[in-house]
């Protein structure tokens, strides 16, 4: 009985510490992830991401950051299974270490890190903001719940715009 209990405890613990694996199975990690979610399919360019968003009917999440993110945001983001699952299933994702020509992607300035959502009509959703009034699209490691709420808001706005 003790051995069976130990096995159950080990199974429970291992499932607690497993990383999100996409429904399609383990994917080869991409260099495009830059550590933000190796199992996600990241777009290469903003133009490609916009095209993928329209063709797949999924909102786009654009993450602006530096190569060496000074915050531990990258680690928290990559380890959050719920964020990784929702991004994999419901979003097109792009991470950029440089600005784009589209000034709409910097509605309140060009700071990093910042996360911007774009709907399938290619409209930058400047109404989906983070928790800071001085950096509207910034998130810190403690803000993952706020980011998840905003991801769900972006999904709902897409469903609303399709049905109207």
C-alpha cells in the first residue's frame, strides 16, 4: 500500500511540474521564441503575423522586448501554462526586438517590454491596456492575471466582431 501511495504522489507531482505541450504534440523549439514560449509557433515578421491573423481568424499579440529582458517577465511568461495554452490555441504571436514602421503599435511611446493586441481587421486594440497609467501596455511578472484577462478580452472582441 505504501508503494502504491508513493507512486500516486510521484504521478501527481510530475503532472504538477510538467510544461504545457500543444495538442499537436511536442514541437521543435523555435529560435523565434527567444525564450518566451519555445513550443509556440511565432510569426517571423509583423506583415506575416497580420496575414496569419486574418487567414486563421485569430487575434494577434505583439510582444516588444529587448534581447536581455531586465525583468523576469520572460521567465514568468514562458512558464505560465495557461498563457502558453491560450496563445497556442487562440492567437497568432509575434515577438520583436525592434520597432515596426506601424506607429499604431506604439500608441503611448516606444518602451519595452510592452504587449499590444491587434484584431483580425488589423486594428490595433489600444483599448486593451495593462495595469500602469504611465506605460499603458507594460506588464511585469506580477501582472500575469491582468495579461490573461486581456488575452480573454481580445478573444471576446474577436467573437463579437465576427457575429456583428
